[in-house]
């Protein structure tokens, strides 16, 4: 199923003074008594101590001031009690000469920085107002705050009873757009507040659902409905203009540079099989709809306006069906001319571009796209369609462009480096450059190993590649045990840092980690999607096994001590592998699909699922061929099952069914259950337990060490 792990990993937050000063609850370590490669192991790093690792600050969400002189990022750190993360805003030096300095501090944290034309820094926070109204709610949702350009204390600008889900600013106008939620029957903020107060006082939590969308990832939808609104300026004194959109999710929004137009995403279709994404362009001052960008068999989203205020850039998806994967490109269309159907900006690019970032002057667009284990930055000249790859290595997010268009700031990450701010040149002759690093919190120090690649060829002749993390000390004389990790998605790639599935924690414990990109992975062209589409147990499985075999040809890896792990789609692959081979000494199955027949009707996105695997009522062939539960009796590999009860993408019933069958057939197994986590284990101490339990399970079954129950379990 779709897995926005990249986006989810970069949105968490931290604070540098906790990097070494964590409380006693953070002091558990990931240390085997003896390195699996023999000896006492290398010098400890931050990855050898789970408390230190989870205390490393995490950088996200860049914003650049209109004059280009101030660069701000959100930095998340462990809160003082060590049980949660809190985000703050930090100012970075665009020149890279001065150290970063912290701008905000509160228990609730601050996020989503953006600058207004006058240099005012906006952000979202649920921090309490210093002078709240008498009737202010006790538990306020995120509101919009500002730090004046001339300095001083932060000021609360406006809030909504249903909170603010997101907002957008205009480059040359004080107008803002935001999304908020209104309860059914509410016509404005006042009536919405009254309805919410009545529900709270009556202690009513029931939701009456009237659409197919009931849940999303880790939360229930409703009873509020998302609305896109605009205001002439960010002030509670202004009357908001409701643009009329009512969607189950917060809409994507963009304002034209002059603030006259708003573009926002909606969903069309009366039934799930008809659902498609579209974009509305409206008058930002009145909310009047000017045009709808939509087409049968296509989806549009991620709107961005060019500098001319009329050219609109969009992400475009072709519609998938059980025979063909969707494709992704960038699209351009006139924002107000309803006769213009638009055109593909990248007809020759065999990659999937992410959202467009227009330059301040017309004719140039920047974007990123997964490519062979990386996610480079590209420059597109729209006049002639020429594309320049600006970076050769690393994965980039959060692009912001300088006012003169000559510089890009971004967060660069890699398998071997967490997100960190960098500076890039933007010219057509600046191909494959090395970025200039900027000073920021979040350094991890030395790694407990090295990074290399493994290559082989699939049975159908397709070239395959994988990252391989090798622990310090691995050699022909002391080969390391190997962990095979399969990514989620499945249409993703191992190409960036992850805090949740960090291979360097495993390397610190002495394991090598193989990170393969099998069929369905992004960054290898459309053919890589097509060869695995709907056939999860075929080419994707064969590719994973082929890369594992190729890795184990190395003399510094121990083929007799291997284990397999995966989450989401990777969890499906864990179950599939367990049902087909006993070559691994242990398997860890996180947030996994087990019974495809039952999963179809319980996931939060059944319409997307049917477009790939098919409608089981019309034909259950793929369900019957590729559902691991039908081969439960074949499993004999020890398994660790991990699942969060709030996971609505892969519901808890999948784990319960898997666990029931493992117990039924006498498979050595354990079940790590999180009542309050979703698809991702995000709370710091829960994450620590995740790593501790996984390492203890592997040590027992792969290294033949006595089972040691992790602390707090």
C-alpha cells in the first residue's frame, strides 16, 4: 500500500541540549556481549546507545525570507521528560558561516515556518496564548503565530475551533490561505465552536459516516470536514472567505505570487472506484471557482504557481488498473483558461517527479525524483524541455529558491546521513555538483561501518541493485551475519535516511544490512513498476532473493547466519518469504499484510488496493496466488510480529490473524503489540522498545544467545 515514509520521517522534531543529557529511561543500550563478527567490537558511536541515537535532533521544513537573508528550519528534539518530541524553529546562516541559533521554545513546539513579504515569520503552534480570551478552549488545536521581522516576542495571529491543518502564503501579497475543519451544520467559526462545545460537554465521540472515507493512516475522519479558506492578511480581525471545498482530508493549497488566485486539491467521484484527485483554481478574494483541472483516468495534485501568476504546475498521475501501474509526471496548465487542457512537461523522463518548485522568474522549475538509490534535484527549462540533474548523490527534500533564482536551499539526506541543510547553484551548467553544507543541529558523528552496493541480474534480465551496510570489523576472517530489510510502499526506494528503520543501529550490533530495491521500486523507470504490478509474490520476491544470493557471495558475510525483516509491503514480503523458504534463522514482520482476502475490505484505501490487485468479487486469482495466509502451515522460521493498533492502512486484524496462525502451527514466535501506535512507531520510548526487542530476537535466533526480555516489557 502507499507508504509516505519519507514524508513521515522528515516531519518529526528535536533539541540539541538533549543529545547527551538524556534521562535514566533513555540509557538502555544496543550492545551484544560480544560483536557477532568476533572480538569486543569497535569504538562506540551514537548508534551503540539507543538513548543517544533517539536524542539526536532532526531537521525539517525549510523557509527562506523574501530578501534571501534568513533561512529557518524546524528542528525536533526530545522533550525534557524523554517521552515525546517537541519541535522548535532555528535560524540557519544561508552563507554557512555562523552557527544555527534557536528562535522559539515552548512545551507544545512550533512547526511549518513560512515568511510573509514583509519578513514576518509565520508558524503553527498549539502553545497557549499569553493573553487568551475568556472563552478560549482548554485544549487548543494548532493556531497561526508570527515572529515580527524586527524581532520581539511571538504573537498569536489567529486560530480556528477545528484547528489549522496547513497554510500557504503569497510571495508578493499579505494574503494567506489555510485549511480548517468545520462540523456538519456549522456556517462559520462561531457556530462551529458552539457545536464542538456541545459535543464535548455531552461527552459524545460518535461519528456518523456518509462517505467511503472513514479512516486515514492513524486517525479517524470526521465529524469535521476540511475547508479551504483565504484571508486578506493573517489576522483574526479579517473575515475568512470559504472557497467551498469540502474534503475528507486537508487540501493541498497554493497562492499565486500576487495573492489573487488560490489553487487547491479536491476529490471527485461518487463511488470509491470513481475517485480521482483534481485541482480547483478560484479567486482568492471571493472564493469564486474559475476552473477545474480534471480528466477521466487522470489525477492531479500538488499545485504551484509560476512567477507570472497564471501558469500552474501540477503533479499528474495516470490512472492505474490491475494490468498497468500508474505513471507520474509534471503537468502545466493555464490557471484560468478553461480551454487549456495543459501539457506534459517531462514526456521523455522515465522517472517519477515529485512536486514542482518554480523559480522566481518564469521558465524554470525545480523538482526531485527517485533515481537508482538517490533522489536528486533537477532543473527543467520549460521553453525547450531540457532537464539538468543538479546533484548526483543523496536525496533532497524541502527545496526553497533564492529571490534571484541563482541559489537553491534544501535538505540533503542519504542512507548514511540524516537530513541536513545545504546550498546549491541552479544554473543549467551546474550539473552533478557537490552541495555546500550549512551549519545546523542534528549531526550523528561517525558511523559504525561502511556503505557499498550489490548488483546482480534478475531472471528476466533486469539489472538489480541494493545498498549494503557493512559493520566495522567484517572481513573474510570474521564474516558478519546478514539482515535482509525490504522497504515498504511498495513503490518506494531505499534512498534516504530513516530514523525508524535505521541500519546503522543494526550495524552497531555487528550485523550487515542489505537494502534491496526489487520490482515496484521507484527510480528505475516505468518498466520496473510494470514487471511487479499486482504480482507481489512473483518478481518482487524473486528480485529480493536474487540480491540476497548476490550479497552472500561476498566472503565478509556469513551465509549461515541470516535474518529477514520488513514493514508494510516489506512486512508482506516477510510473511511471503516465511511461507516459501526456511533459509533465514529469523523473520521480523512489522505492520504486515497476511490475509489479502480480508485486507481488501478493512484497509483505509480499498479503492487504491482494487486498482492493483483487482476486485475479489470479480476475480480472486491474485488473492489466491499471493496471500501468505494460505501457506501458514508451511512456516517454520521463528517470527517476531510487530503491529500498532492505530494502524488503519494495514489494520491490526492482519497481525492478529498472523499471530493466531503462528501459534496454531507451533511456530516459535513473539508478538510486540502497540495499543497507541499506528503504521509507524513514533513515540521515543516505544521506538526504543522496538529496537531493543528486534535486536534481542535476532541475538537469540541468529547469534544463538540466550533470550533476554527487553526492559519495560
